[in-house]
C-alpha cells in the first residue's frame, strides 16, 4: 500500500472518521494498487452520503486537509 494512502488511513482512523475495517474494505474494493486520489474519492463518497450540501462541502474541505497531511507525511518516506 502506498505511503500516502497509509497516512491518509492513519489520519482518518485516528480522528474517528472511519474504522480500520472500513478503511481496509474500501481499499480492497479498488482493483490493483489505487492512488490516493481514487481512494480518497471513495472514502469521501461514503462519508457525504445523506448529508446536506453545506455539510458535504465541510467534509470535502476536511478530507482535502487530510490528503494534504498524508502527502506531506509520505514525502518523509516513513510510514505511520
């Protein structure tokens, strides 16, 4: 699993946004070795289901912050 996705999952689980089981299930649902963008989009789609447009925008901004964090952490070359 790519480091950026590892950090993305780590941050989401640490903040209680998703469970480890959900993270693994979502990752396994993507074929091959997905990139962070594909994985994050799948997570985002699941998180915003049933939310108002305003709440969806808030979640999108939060997920983007987690993506930025994950990419920065992955650049260190060290896993979570």
